[in-house]
C-alpha cells in the first residue's frame, strides 16, 4: 500500500459509507470520484427503510461509546451544513426485561461510561410515552443522547456536499473490475453500452450488499440477509416528538425495533433470524402472511393504538459477518484497495467516524480510530 498526500481515490458505491468518505476526501483536497450503479439515495441497499436508530447507550458494548459520541457531533455538523436534519436528537428508548442480555448490557454501559440515561418507572412511562404497553418485569431506559437518523436524506445531502467540495459523481455506472497495477489501481466501468477505464492512486470498495461480488474472497465471511420492515398507520401522536425510536426486549417474539411516524407510518423491525439473499440483484419482495402476522402480534402485545395489520411491508438487504462487526481493511491481494462492508445492521450511525478512519488509512496508512475489531485479518 502506498499512502500519498493529495492522491486520487475511486470510491466504489456511494451509499452509507461511500457518501461519507467521498465528502471527507473531497473536503481534504483529495481528487475523489464516486461510482454508483443506481441513483444516489436509492432504497435497494443497506440504507433503505426510511429511518435508523441512533443511540449512545449501546447494546453492542461500551467500546463503541467514544465513537458514537464523535459520530453524533459529526451528524449534527452535517445537518447544519446541509440545512436539513439528518439526525433528530430526540432520545432513544430501550424497553425490556432486566434479565435480557441486551438490556443488561445497556444498563452496564450506562453505569460504566456515565451516560445520560434516564430510567423511568411504569407510571412515568405511561404519562410520557403512553403508546407502550409494559410487562411487569420491563425496565424503561431513555438515552438522552439518542435520536432518529434519516438515511436516504443523509446520503443525498452528504453526496451533494461532496460535490460542492470538488468530488466527481458517476451515477448509473457499474464498476466491473478494479485491478491493482502495483503503483495504483485501474478501474474498469460501464455506463450503458459504453465501457471506460480510469486510473487512480487508490480505491475503496464499499458496495453494501454487493460487497461479495466486488470482493469475491469475502463470500465466506459476509452473508447478505433480507430484512422485512412493516409500517403501521397511526392516528395521532406517533411522530418523533412524541414517540422516540428504540428497541424492545420483552421476551419471546416481543423483540423488535420501533420508529416514529415520519410520513409513512410507524415502522417495526422484528428481530428474528433473517433469510439469506443469494443474489442482491434478485431480492425477493414477497413476504409470507404468517411473518406479517408475527409482527402484528408483537405490535399488539407491546404497543397501543396501532391497527391490527400493517399498511405497508417492504424488503431490504444488509451484509452480516459472523461476529456482527464490520470490515475496514486492505484487500490482501490488492494492497491499493481498501474494503468497507459487512456492518451487520449497525454501521449507518457510525458512518462519519468510519469514513474518517478510512480517509486516514488512505492518506497515511494508519488511523487513531480504534478499529482493530473491524480488521479484515480477523476473518482469516
């Protein structure tokens, strides 16, 4: 790998990670070009689904807390630059049995890191968040630093900021090959019937659910899974100001994440084993009625005032690793190619920090962001 100042970098995939990295590189004066096979902000990739949770009291552990706080500041700064809210800092809830491992971790992380988390009793929860139906052993934790992210909006606005900073964007462009030629990389790409070739000093591959196609060696390490999201049409008082995002861990299948109504209804993501997607170009949109019934049952058990059936059901894709941590590292067979992928459903919130890490790796070969647990070598 040959880190260089003011280098040229190809960013392949301008979604969650690619938009953030493209903006950071361009802002630092790097000649950066983004290649995207679809339109910017499309819903076919891992950022689909309208909304995302942001929380600092993290069920994945306290090691992430400093990164999350940095990401929170970055999202707020990007929101200010874009002139629209990418992160709405309205808090995030964790509700469930104190015996649940995720709830226990949130409690432990809160204590260890001194987080701004309020524990509500059942009476106070009923007063402030009457939409939730609680079980006797449920605890309710409000992470005051949490909030709601708008992923498609964030990708579009960050890509626009990248262009304003000098980045080039090539949409509707399929990268067919990235060859490390020893002194840099050769990118072969197709736009319609036209095939072109361009040279860069380095390349970053961050193609989301298509990562195993872009880096075939990752096929044994990254599994693309189908997420099924359901929207329930509320009557009133289910917007972000009244109904914060959060996760539910109340036993059995009453295990899901919930999102306020931002125009399309209240979104529910049931946390059960997801089916495998063999080909990301052929994502199956058909959802079995019994699955929808399972989601509806969880909603009926845990939430008040929503209809018995969802008004919309859609499918999306995400890439998962065996340990549910992402990948940021050099391709061992192509030293001038950096790989970012397999973020297992919790990469979006941290994308600004991971982009900083990637930009530093490209420029200097090292980073002060603690990403050893994301190394590609750990999978070998």
